[in-house]
C-alpha cells in the first residue's frame, strides 16, 4: 500500500482555470513536498511544507501557486489561473524530520492545460 | 547553483548482466547527500540507494551499488544481475545538507532485455 496517494491521477483544465491537486498521506506525517516534471524534462522542486507552513520554495513557486493542509490530512497544491506551461506531472512526497532522508513519492497527477 | 547531469538518456542491459548508469553533479558545498530513485511505469518514484558525501565508503543495497568519486563529483549506479523488474527510469538526485530541496537529473531509461 503506497505511503502517499494523489488524486486525481489525471486532470484536464482550460487555460485560466484554477486547479487543486490533492495528496493524502496514510500516516500522520509533518513534512511534505511538491515536485513537478514537465514532459521530457527533469523533476523540479516546487515547495516544502512543515507544520502548516512553507519551509522552502523554488523560483517556480510564485504567487500563482499555494499550498495548504486544511483538514490535517489532505495536502493540496492550488494553481490559480493555469497557463499552458503548467502542464506537467505533479508529484507529492512526504519526508522525515531529517530532510536528507528518503522521500516517499506519490504516483503523480498528470495536469494538462488546454 | 547546484546541477545534476545524467548524460545517458537510455541504456539497455541483458538480463543477468551488469549495467552502470552515470551521474555527475556540481556543487561548492562539502556536506550533501546523493540519491538514486527508480521510477517504474507506475510512476511512483522509489529510493534505490542513498550516499552521504562525508562517507568515503560506497553505499550498497543488495544488487545495487554506487561508485562515489567526490573529487570528480561523480556518482554512478551499478546494477548487478539485472532483472526484468529493474526496467524503469532512474533519476540521480542531490540534496544539500539541512535543506528540503532535492535537485534531480533528467533521468536514464533502463531497458532490460530477456
């Protein structure tokens, strides 16, 4: 059984629409991450999240993006006003207290912006 | 800025043979961690092996071992006795000590031939 479940597995949206990607960890963990992979390119770090706060974010993670864990379970990535270049595979991961230990990844959400 | 380079987009190996995947990285840091992650068709990335930069001894996990050359900034993965289940995309990754951000390479697709 996977440590991290992501929903949906595929999401298609129109340019300019808002999307919410969800990540559901099985255990009560505190350290979460979002990464994305544009087709044929490298996996890129977006943001890390600990104790209901962003602990680190990349240059990609601008005002268009936001993360939250509103119910103490689901960890969400919201993309406001999606752009064509937001099309990518988005991976959620959870980590350990030591950030350099292994990451447990979900199986990803393929986002297609038309 | 730190970078990770995987120069082999695709590799093939005969079942039961040995294959080596290459990875080089660039950093000015002395304390960091290196990883190999496997991404099978299920898309969920799984940690294969982890190396702490301050340890000279190469990490080993069953059929998987690394050749860590710190001075050359090289971190190759050797897979011995290759199995059909080893077929996947393999990503090399770097993480500076104490940071939540992982930097990934572009990946190497490994095909295992029966």
